[in-house]
C-alpha cells in the first residue's frame, strides 16, 4: 500500500519559507487550504496568520478568528482546511513535544519549516490517533 502524500507546489513551499524567514527568530504560523483524496492531499492555498502566542519565539498560536473566517469562506466548496504550518527557528523539521501537546484535530496535516537564514527544511506530518506520522511531500509543478 502506497502511503498517503501531500502534493505541494514550489509556489506554496516558497510562501511558507518566506513566512519563516520574515518571522525569524519568532515562529511563523498559518493554515493550509486544500483538497483531501484517498491517496493524500493537494494543497491549494497557504494562509499566513499572526502568531498570537505569548512567547512567539518558542510557540505558535494561530488566530482563531482567521481560522473561523477561512472555514466560512470555504463552506460549500470542495476545499477545506487540511492542516496548519509553523516554523521551528534554529530547530528541526519534526514535531516537538509542545506540538504533540498542542495537537487536537484528528487527521490534520502539520507542515514544519525548520532552519534559519535563507534555508528552511519543510516536512509534513499527519496528526492522528494521538501521534504524528510522517507524510511524503510530492512537488507539484
């Protein structure tokens, strides 16, 4: 059985990396709009959010009003909020213990951009059954 994968365009990858660069050394964050399929997900838009965490250098918190507004805008379409993204400045592109404690929504993708300067490693994970599972990223044209 082939693992489910995330189809991600260079434009979306660049948008997340740019968000991580401009927010550095704070964590950036936002929501991922896309379409879920049996074999995975196709990202259709990246929505940057203010990081409203009390300590944005160590944590992220997506503005809940932005999340509500996006859900309303997508109502009645084939697109939905498939996940979130955030950065780990000077960290690794893998879920932290804080991420695991913060994760709540089942079958929700997490994209993590890690690094500093111009280079950020981007990895995807699916939160399900109280754990994160790595999700392969396939670069779309």
